[in-house]
């Protein structure tokens, strides 16, 4: 089989075209992946901020609940002491 320059040029052009197509697909895929990762990171940051806010709120509510329970216990002790007199 004789490889003429025309055949070599045709094969080279086909390979160059295939490489070009693969390179463009890879570049698009990489760009899309970066875009999706950026969006995911933004949503994660937002969710983290919301979680911190909720933790603070829960902590404050637990503190209030403990205070109310302590106050109720004190009131019950006073009422119990007064009823014994």
C-alpha cells in the first residue's frame, strides 16, 4: 500500500478535525463544570449562613426556655412554701 502525500494530508486533516472537535467538547464541559461548581458553592455558602442563623435562634430560644422553666420552678416552690404555712 502506497501512502501518497494526498492520503497523508487527508488523514492528518481528519485527525486535526477530530482533535479540534474533542478539544471544543472538553472546553465546553470544563466551562459548564466550573459554572455549576460556582453555583453550588454559592448555594452552599447561603445554606451555611442560614444554618448559623438558625443555630443562634435555637440557642436563644433554648436559653429563654431554660429561664422560663427556672422561673416556673421558683414560683412553684414559693407557692408550695406558702401553702405549707
